[in-house]
């Protein structure tokens, strides 16, 4: 699989029991639908409720179609940006076909900065929580 942003071959990295794809050039990560689902299912019970209690429900807004990034899985499908306001407004790029999600380094930094503040209260490792948070954003597959 190739990075949708710069075309670098993505490397598989292991995050707990789930393998995700990471670009070592731009530090973006790709999460496919099954990985997101696995991560969401592995959420520690109560975590989502805790986050919601503290920060309220996330607000998602449709963004624009990115005209240069294409889904690394489907290839012929352009990624669609979505703005998520939770801790801070960030944009994630999702594939409308396979429902995978691309997060670039800047988006990760924005989220992780806030995740770190939050983690001081929740005492849990940042990246994993962040990915679980993203997994919670997973749109339902249309029937
Ligand atoms: Zn890249
Ligand atoms: Zn796709």
C-alpha cells in the first residue's frame, strides 16, 4: 500500500493487537475499516463515556473532497475530508468506498496534543487512546 499523500510505501506497525499502516516519510497513518472496528471493539469499557462526560459529544461536519489524495486501497476513489470537533477541530480524510481513514502528521499532532492533556486524567497511553477515539468516529457502513 502506498501513502496517499506522497506515494511512499506504507509500513505495517503493530499497535497492541492491531496492525496499522504508517508512512515513514510524512508520518501519516492509514486505518482500514476492519482495523478501526477491531480497535473500537477493544476499547476499555467506560472510556468513551468518560471522554463524553468530560468533553461532550464530537461534532462531525462534512469537508471537501481532497483533489490529490486517493484511497490507497481503492485507488480510483478520492478521499473525502471530514471535520471533527472534539477536543479541537481536526480534519480526517476518509474513503467513502472502503471506509478507511487517513490521518496526516499534522492532524495527529493536533489530536495527540489534546489527548495528552486528557490522559493526565485517564492515565492511559496516548497513541492507543487516540486511535480508539478515531475508531469511535467510524461511520456506520451504509446498508
Ligand atoms: Zn506519506
Ligand atoms: Zn477505499
